[in-house]
């Protein structure tokens, strides 16, 4: 499924039970959902690492899908294109690391340059 189809289809399952029509409330819904689903993804890894359970890849697929559902809320509310976000992220990472990860570059980031890349989009 392409992202534009996903955005249309996922919006059909979005609750309309908000206290207002404010964009901020829907953005908060998306952000809270991302945090919640991230916690569920972490829980799946915790069970593998600390409890000796098999890694539940089916559950991980589910959590990734749920994360995408909440990301889609934010994309729609801010009229962002996922492809643009992905491009910006790679541009930022290239400014930070060049073509390969180096630990010292992760620790000594040029935040002004990274911010300029994001603002120039």
C-alpha cells in the first residue's frame, strides 16, 4: 500500500470524539499514541531480553502498524508528506555523519546546522 492510500484509509478509523475541532488536540492524540505504541514495542523486546521469551515478531509488526497509524494523524494534521520527512531525515543524518556512523559525531553534533537543514525545507 502506498502512503497516500494509507493516509486515506487510516483516517476512516480515526475517532471524532474530540472536545474541539482544534488541530492541537488531534496532534496530541497522535503524539500520545506514538508514545503508547512505542512502549508496547519496548515491552515486546523486554520480554525477549529479560524474560527469555521468543521474540514476538507478529506483535512487533502490529506495533509498527499502530505507530504508523498515529504518525499518519500528525502527517495529515500538519499537511506533511512522509517522503519529505524521510528526505529531511536523511539530509540531517548526512550532515551529522557523512556516509557512515561514527560515535564521536553522534556525541558532538552541530545542532545549528541540523536545524538549518530542517528549516530550509
